[in-house]
C-alpha cells in the first residue's frame, strides 16, 4: 500500500516538475529554472522509496538512495528564495529593491552551508518501515530490519524547519496583501504532516507535494499577472 502511495506521489511531483519547466520556458524566470533541481530531487526521493521493496536491500538500492539526500541537503532550502520571489512578483512593498531579496538569498545560502557537513558525517542504514524498504540516515527502534541492528538518531532537520517557516510567513503575507492562500496552506500542511500522528502514516512526503505546489502556484500566478498587465499596458487604445 505505502509503496504504491510513494509511486503516486512520484507522479504528482513529476507533474509539478513539468509545471516548473513550463513556467521557466514561458516567463524566463530564473527561480523557476533553479527550483527544477530540488523538484527533481523530490521526484527521485519518492520514486526510490516507492520501488525499494522491489529492488530489496542491496548496494544498488543504497547507491541510488544517496542522491535523495544530496539534493535535499544542497538545494532543499531554495524554496526560501522561491517564497521571496513570489512576494516580489506580488508587488509586496517591502520586497521592492535589492536588499530584501538578498536577505532571502543569504538565508538560503547559510542553510546550505549548515547542511554541508551531512556529506561527510552521515551514512545510510537500512530501514524497514510499514511495507517500505529503503535507506535513511536515521533508524528508530520501531524500524529495525534485523535484531542486531542499532538505533541511529539524527539531529532535528533545522534547515527544513526554517524553510517551512519562511514559506508559511510569506504565504500569510500573500493572504493579507493579495488574498492568495495556497502557499500558506501548503506550508502549514507540510509542517503538520511532519509531526505525529500524520508522520507515522508517511504523510510528510505528501506534505512535500503541497508546500512545493503552493510555492510554484504562487510564482506562476503572480508572474502571469505581470505578463498580463504588461500586455494590457502595451495594447494600443481602440
């Protein structure tokens, strides 16, 4: 059941990936091109977890699991820049000028550097969870695959928590200033899905679809609003 759920989520994340590509092609927005990288990581993450039980624990499954974490550690916080761009496209007053956007970019870069030690500090371990077979950097006592396996604890995902918080706050501003609720909703549901009891049912990955989708929707909505406004201004009067 859960393997199939992850494969469905793979398809949904792939749809968001195509949507991002179309935004980039039609608007030329750099952020749409940049977000293609972490979005591909989300597609890959769901795919590898979904097919894990068909591959089985092996050097192959471990090898193809590493990119799940590399892409997340390096590029997962780019949603912060995406949230800042959405505010800027929405013409939120305090985002006008260069300095506010630099704040979003510098926070993203700082969190990338914060996650960099994962590359030489973490290792992958087999996890048996529900009907899923996959590798992870942490293993709880409930997800051991064999009696001799040790519990491996991981620090709280600080970068992900901060990223989600920035998206929620930015989404709240979009509700107040532009009556656009979907980025806020995606961030809130993502945060809720990463906590018990929803996390125990592996709904955090579904929350990942909603937070990414909310940011992409905001960027597309306000980018196309600008394109339409330019068209109206440039259209000759009858």
